[in-house]
């Protein structure tokens, strides 16, 4: 089976830092993705982690601990345009099933 | 930029009618996914293909849904007969197996069954 958990919603202030957590229990693991989805649009790829540790990409960073079944997405210097849903997705096998969590709705306030 | 193309963008149909949704994956991508998104269930994987062969369609109600890839440039998802509970946004995504840059999603087909 599979279980991917994220907080349903979060609120943060423009210019601040926010951390969105994701825990997972899946049969098979070959990497974890984070996607961003603005209302009414398609999900867009943000980051990929397959080994433990932190991957940094500009204002966004993603962390993975495979032994704990845990990941987080860190967004720095928040901007209003970062208001969106952030989806954690687990790849269960190389090039295989990509299973998504329910998403975390982030609201950035002035 | 290369993109995944889905048609139609919006579809309103009556219960019982057949619905066909189409997807043109990015050239060179060998893996294609079909997802359905609703507020209640989020993004659900319906089926996926690699090198045009169906690998898993366990997320799809088989009595009414079917997914095919007649060639490398076209994937289709059919619902026959459609029901109101099928109303959702259907996304197609494509990528290369083993790549670390994620899968690219199409703009989706918003289906409303009345």
C-alpha cells in the first residue's frame, strides 16, 4: 500500500521562510518529487531527491531522509506568487508509478 | 519549450455518452501517465505506459474506462458510458524513465458530466 501525508494548508508572510513537510510509507521507493500547482493550472516540477540530504535550487530547497520516510520543501524569501498548492510525490520504481499526496495549499500574505 | 498537448481543454457531456480525451506527449518521452484530479481525492493515478506498453491500470475503473497508446505521439483515455462522478480534471504527463527532472504535465481536460 501507500500513504503520503502533507498538511492540508499553511499560511506565511511575504519575505518569510516556510517549510512544508511530507511523510510517506510506500512499497517501493525510487525518489521523491515536489510539484507546484497554481489554481486552475497543471502541476509543474520543482525538485527531485533520491539520496538523503538537501538539494538547493534558488529560493527552493528540498530535503530527504529515506530511513525516516520524510521530506520537506523549504521556500525562502516568500513572494505573493508562491501562493499555490505544493504536491509531494513518491516514485515507487525507476520510471514507474508516481503517487501524489493530497497537496499543501500555501497562502502568502502581505 | 516542449509541451504535452491535451485535447479537448473542456468537455461537457450528458450522462451515458462516450468521452475521449487525447494527449500528445513530448517527443522522445517514453513514459506516459493519466491522472484524475478532484478536490476530494487529489491527483489519482489511473494508468501509465512505457514505450507504448501499458504497465499499470489498476487505478482505473475497468468497466467503463480504457487507455491506449496507438502510437508514440498519441495516448487516449476513453470513458463509456460516462457518469456524473467522472467529473474531474484529467491530466496527462510524460517523461523519460529514470530521469531526475520530473514528468511534464499537460494543461488537462476539465470534464463535466451532467
